[in-house]
């Protein structure tokens, strides 16, 4: 299933008013600090290149560091933090928010201090520093408890729940998501109630594998989001619900929820959303045994993701395609697809390893760093061996399937030859019976040996039937001759066989020795 917990990190966009379209000149003079700060923020907001942004931010930092009051620092650094966050410079954004926090603290603005802490907790959480984020969230929670700010307290609980889930502490995560839900219900914060329902559903599904509870909370979130016309949120939850029903093989419900998600993403012109649902439909068709439609949907999703450069989605789609090819017995395509999967896995692994190594170099001393890097290298070697083993496995699987097919073809051929032989034997047997019947019929209507007839205690009617048999009449002809039904004749013949202790007409006639 696609993981889709809405990441409820509340980055407070304080003082954000960055609307400049081009870089503006810097005004000089101590009496123009406010305007100068806004010019700086406008200039930084207009830059799209990350290197240029950092370079210009450093120039402004050197220019302003000794000229700003606490009030001006709080305004500048809170806005700068938002800009850095938007460019994914999470550590630098955290540092900027911290400077704003100090300035607000010097001004005695406790509320803004807590908002800056919320921002910093969010930055640490997104950067993977979960323990630090948790500490900050608890500090913020204590403040909002003292000030009875239920809305912000609920947001803090929710964020803390997300952090605990990422730290693989699902019970703690569930506890704080439920606290957030209770507060939001108390203040009738409807849309955020839906977010809490969704987050609780995610914990039940992903951490407790509790399908019933996950469906219960997902559906509550889905209803609210639809009612509030929150299209993106409702379509995301709808996709999650569809995947649960897909695992339960309730395909009609799956199609209902996937169709809704696709309709919403299409109306919002969200290409990535369409790609996600197309992949989901591919999984649905594969589960239903419609491999052609599954491949068609997955290829459409693959094309969108290739344009977007979404490597992880491309990797997942190719994994599904390889399973379909194996199921169809097309091992050539399966091997080709697995080669793509292995190549993408290596590429993504290398990126992740390089990032991990870069993080290590900044966080640890040389000795510890070298140990960790060695572990990463060993993990990479293990991964390469796993890929090699997977390829060998697929090749062996192809050979085994090929041998099985050859054996089945051989067995089928032998069965056909045996059946032909049996048909020939049956034909010869039937010819022999015809010959024997012909011999009997040549005797015509000769009389039977009366002593034999008395010995077997045949009735007069049974003698009549036996006489007609000796003349070569069929059951229907005997019935017409004696004006009785065929069932009656069958009964007489059965009784004759029993009395004579024979199994067929030829043996019966031989038994009574016609003369």
C-alpha cells in the first residue's frame, strides 16, 4: 500500500510577504532598516537557484548582523527561515528560526517563541533528527497547556504523533494522535479532525496491521474531506481505502475508490496523482487476472513518472511488471524488467549511501566515521550479492519452467499414443463381436436345446426374447415385435443373463446350444 500519512508539520509562515519579482537595490542608512529588511527578503524570495540563494543570504547576514534590533532580527530571521525551508535547507532553516526565537525571547513574546520552536521541531523531524524534534515538541506542548491554546496544542500533539510513528513507537504515536483528535473535537476544528482520523488510520494500518480499525478511521476522514470539498485529501484517503479493499480482494469497492481518486486528480490536473492511481489500477487488474490491462495501466504510470524523474516510483512499477511477466511465463521480459529494477536499485542505493556518508562526515569524528562508512560499504556489497542471487534465481526458475514444459509435452504425447492404441484395440474388439454376431445370425431361427432351457428355468417370454436375439433383433425391434416397452425387454434380458450366468448375447446363445 502507498504510505500517505498527511505530514502535519505546522511551519508558521510568520511575517511572510515575499512578492518581489526581481532583485532590488539595497538602501543605506540606519533609519531605513525596516525597508532594508523587506528589500532583502524580497530579493531572497525571488531567487530560484540554491547556490545563489545561500551566497546572497551570507552577504546579507554579514551586512545586517550588527545593525539589527531584537524586533528587526525576529522579523528578518523568521522570514529567512521560511525561505530556506522552501528550498529544503532544513538545517539552515532551523538555525534561522532559532535566531528568531532568541530575538522573540528577548522581546518577551512567549507566543512567537513557541511558534519558532514548532518550526524548529518540524525542521528537525523532516531532517531525521526525531529525538531532538520530540524534545522541542514537548517544550511547546507545555507552553500551549499553560496558555490554554487548544488549537496549537492539538497541532503539537499531532506532530508529535507523526514523529513517534517515524521513530517506530506506534503506541506513543497513537496516544498523541488521539489526544489531538479529542482537542479538535472539543473546539469543532472539523478539517483537522479529518487529518487526525487519517493519521490514526495510518498508524493502525502500517504499524498494527489492524485493517478494520484502519478502514473505520480512513472512512471517517474521507467523509469529512469530501464534505468540506478538500479534494486532494479526500482522493489520497480514497486511494488508501482502495488499497485495503484490494488486499481483501473486494474488487468492486476497490474500483469505486480508485475511480474517485482518479477523477479528482484529473480535475486538479495533477499528473503525479494520475500516475499513482494508474499504478494502483495496474495492481487491481493484476489481482483480477487481467494482465493485459494491468500492463497497460502500469506503462501509462511509468511514462508519467519517467517524465517527472520519479526514480522510486519507476522502480516500484517495474517490480510489479516483473511479477506479471513471471506469472505469464514470459521470462525474457521478466529478466529484462528485473535488470531495470536492479539498475534503479543500485542508483537509488548509491544516492542514499552517498548522502549517508556525507551526513556521517559532518556528525562524527574520523574514527567513528570510518567504522560507519565501512558498515555502509559492507551493506552495499551485500546488496550487490543479493541482486546477483536474484538474477541467478530468475534464470534457474526459467530453466526449471522450461524443463517442466518439456516433461508435460512428453507426457501429453505419450497419453495421445496410448489413447490411439486403446482405440485400435477397441475397434478390433468391436469387429470381433460383429463377426460373432454374424455367425450367430447365420443360424437363423433354429430351435434351442430344450433340455438346456429346462435346466435354466427360463419362462416362455424369456424364451421368446432369446429366440428373437438369436435372429439378430435389437432391443427396440424385440419390443415392437412383442408389443412391450424397451425397459421391459431390458428387464427380460437382464433376467436371462442372470439365469444363464453370462454377460452378453453371444455367451447367452452359446449357453443354450441352439440346434
